[in-house]
């Protein structure tokens, strides 16, 4: 699993960082998503999928 983030599409809502702070953060400059671990362990798959679903702008995706 590999996480992709489109920072141009991100609106800085922060749902990803709130849901899974060990994988996502927000930029200090503009609040857009920062992926801390683009290839997290398989054990985090459900939480990653939840974060992708919660993203209001659709800026996150997962590639298998």
C-alpha cells in the first residue's frame, strides 16, 4: 500500500492528521497534508482507508 496526496487539491481540513497522526500531518505554511509515512505497515490499512474516506476534498488515495 502506498499513500498518495494531492496537495493542490487539499483544503487543509486536517481530518487525516486527526484520524492518523502517525501517518499524516499538516504543513506549517498552509495547512495542507504532509504524508509522514507513504508506505505504512499493513496493520494500519483500516485506519489509512478511513482517513482517505474522511478527506473532504478527495486529496488522498491509496495505491496497492
